[in-house]
């Protein structure tokens, strides 16, 4: 037979708790018939002495913290430099700045001289082209002056003439006018960009300015000659047969040479057949037409003088440029 469990009374439990050092009023008693289980004690944490490695790590962390918290202050009582050292530093900075300045100036100077020579070469080419064209224009203008003389002689007859075909040919040719166009692109570019300052030889600069002035004078004469040409149109229409003029001019697709352009472009014009005469021999109208032809002759001769002056100046400038820039072989 089994043994019956012994049932503890409250007093017995209290005594046992007291014996173990626990308060007697603890109510954590086991129920009747259930064995009593004492409460588990919380585990105790045992502290051990730090090792040498742990002490070293702790010291390092403290040292880093102290270094982070330290604020360094500059020494307010530093020793001043002697004035000679300040002077030496100033001179070194000054020399460095001046050296850079002179180096940059020298580089710009070399670039300007290169551009100057390039402009001089182009100016010389333009002047050579002008000289060659003027050698064509002056004889062409002189030829036009002589043709006007012949036409005036025909008109002064005040009656039928034997060479009516030549008279109509010269009258129709008189309405043609053409202008000499100089090769001044380089000079215009230099003036617009301010590069004319690159030319150091003052004699060359003055010569270029005179050349521009001669061109302006020629253009003024050409404008006057153009107005005189327009004034002769109504009189030509009243004195000459327009149907004859119409049959004299054809269409030519060929481009004009400088000589053909300067001479008034006769490529698409032929002399009329037969011996055509004037429609009217009105003395007053013929006299007025002769006057306009006379004025145009004077304008042609003025243009010849201006072109001659341009040619002489162009030749002088070419000589100066060759000497200044050693371009004899260019």
C-alpha cells in the first residue's frame, strides 16, 4: 500500500519559511495536495576583475574622448618677423606678378606682329590687283572720251551725214556706264575691326588713308557722271529712232572681262545696217545733248586723273610694304 502524503499546515509552512529567512506572510503556498515548490532565485551576475586588454581599450577610449574635447588656441604671443623678411616677400610677389605680365605682353606682341604681317601680305595682293585693273580702265576711259568726240562731231553737222550707222552705234554706246571697283576688302576689314593699329609704319598707314580718299573722290565723280548720263536720255529719245536702237542690241550669255566691262560692254551690240539719220535736227535739243556729252567727257577725264593717282600711290605702297616686311618674293 502506498504512503499517504503528509499535508502541511500553514503554521508549519510559516516556520519553514522563517527558518529559510523568508517572511512568514508570504502567500505563495502550494494548494492542498500539491507539493510545495520554492520560488527560483534570480541568477546572480558575478563581476570579475578586468583584464589587461580591457583596461588598455578603456584607456584608449578615454584618451580619444579627451583629444576630441580639447580646443587648441593659437599662440597669441608669437614672435614677429623682421621687416626685411616682409620686404623680401613683397619683392618676390612683385617679381612674380611682373614676370607674368611681361610674359603675357610678349605673347600678345608676337601675335600682333604675326597678324600685322598677314594683313600686309593681303594689302599688297589687293594693291597689285588694283594696279592691274587701273591699267585697263585708264585706256578704256580715254577711248570713251574719243568716241564722244566723234559723236559730237556727227551731231554738229545739223543735217544728214554719211556715217549714220557709226553715229547710232556711238549714241547707243554712250548710255553705258561702268564703275571701277577697288579691291579694298582687307582695308575695310582692318578699319571695322580696329586692326589698322597693328600697322606700325606710319607712312604706310597714311598711304592707305590717302588711297581710301582717292577712292572716295573717284566715286563722287562717277556719281556726277551717272546723273549727266540720265539727263541725256530724253534728248536721245527725241532725236534718234528708237526702233533702230532696238534692233542693235541682242542677248549675250558670255561673262564680261574687266576690259570689256570698262569699255562699256559692246559684246551684245552691233552697228545698224544702212545709213540711219536723226528724227529731228532741232538745234536747241542737239546743243543741249552735246553739252551733256561734253560734261561726261570732263567726268571721264576726272576719273582718269583719280585712277592715275591711285595707281601711283598703290605702287608706292607696294614698295613700302616690301621694304618693311621683306615681301619682295611674296
